[in-house]
C-alpha cells in the first residue's frame, strides 16, 4: 500500500504472497538491493546476483542472504547518501522486459477473476476483486495471516489512501478481526473491511460481541475454504502430504446472528456482487461468509521438483 501506488516501475511482490514477475526481476537483476527487510522467504532469494542489504539492525545483515555488502543505518539517510553516486543509464531494455512480463502476469491473474468458480467453491480471487471494486478509496483492510492475506495482497489495489494491516512480522493467526476493532475505534470515519479465514475467525469468535457492543461498522468477510489453507500450502511446498488441515466449521451466519449482528452466507458466484453491495450498504457490523474453493492455492512463482514430490 505504501510503495506501489502510482509507481510505473512496480513489478509486484515476491515470496508466498507474490507473483512470478517480482521473482523473475529479482533473479535476473545484476544488483539486488534490500531496504529495511530481512526477507524471510529464503527459497525465493537469488544466489546468483550481488545483494546489498540496508538495515537499522546490524544483526539482520546477512542473516538470510549471502551479501556483497551490508550497510547498517536508516534507509532514508543511507539512500540519500547513495543516490548521488548512481550513474544514469540510457539502456532501458531490462526495465522494459520486466514491465512487459509483469503486464502478462497481471493478465493471467485475471483468469482467476473471470472464472468465478461454482456453487460452494467460489474462487477467492474473484471475491477479493469484487471487494476491491466496491470498497472505498480510503478503506482500511485487515488481513488474517493465511490465504486471505494472499488474496488481499494480489487483488486489493492501492490508492494512496488505503491502509492494510496484518500480522506481517509475527505471522500470528486470527489477527484480522481484532485489528478491525482497533481500526474502527481509531478511525470511525473510515470503512473497515476484515479478510478473515475460517480457521482464524474460529479462534476469536468471542470478539464479535465487542464489535456488536460498541456498534462498530466493520464488514467481516470470511473466506470459508473449510481448511487451514496456508498451512496446507506450506506443507505441499515442502513436499509433505497435508495432515490435520481440514476444518469442521459452525454456521458462521447463525453465530453472528446469535451475537446480534447480521450474517450473510454466499454459496453461489452469481450472488457475490449483489450480496457484497447489500452488506456494504448496511449500517453497523455485518459478517459475510463466502464458501470458497478449498483447492484455490497460491503456488510459488517457480516450482522445484522437491516441492512436487512426496517423501
């Protein structure tokens, strides 16, 4: 949300939330500059090119990557010192190639939006794209750690005014709904939308009463894929057969209604837009459960053989 808005040279995110164009650019470049990041997804890190890392914490330098150079300092101060040393190059072939590839990747992502899924197996990418269209230009999104975070990262567009909150450092489960409470209390004039997984919301159902008690107009979207989707994905990426990742869920709409807020269940792709519009127009909190496709997985940008085989 902070750096992508109106950036003509943006080629997306990398890591498990990311897309192939960012992975490709990071691996094809001559110099990979890491600004204030320790980059936890080491399998995505290139080992061919030169890597320079700038971080305020010296213990982070080289912790996960083999560095050509590590610089300890504030990113802003360091860049201000480095920018005058950069030579302007007229050859834009590399940039053009990466931008063209990014454009093709964005087109391929739309395939998951245009194919909306089927009853009780709605494509979550389609759901996220509809929310992106309907949400306010200055909306605050909170995203659970898990697949909901992936769909939000790929399909919620930055506007320069939107915010996205998540448990990005700790990776804690069940953060979206509690964060939406804080966002709604701190910014009562903003639209607040929570992207919740069925696993995450199940851990924090009691907090729905807080939302009702304080009449917080939070729109809670449950991507109900009946599984711990990110755990399942990470096991598959590691070449491990998924185990104990299936969820036996309650009727979330009945739970919401029992706690005093309207609940909506969406089972058919054709209902997604109309039901979302209805929910967003309601005053006060609303819980929307979308029965999404449990087989919708965010695959890594490049599959290795060890990730495809089982032990």
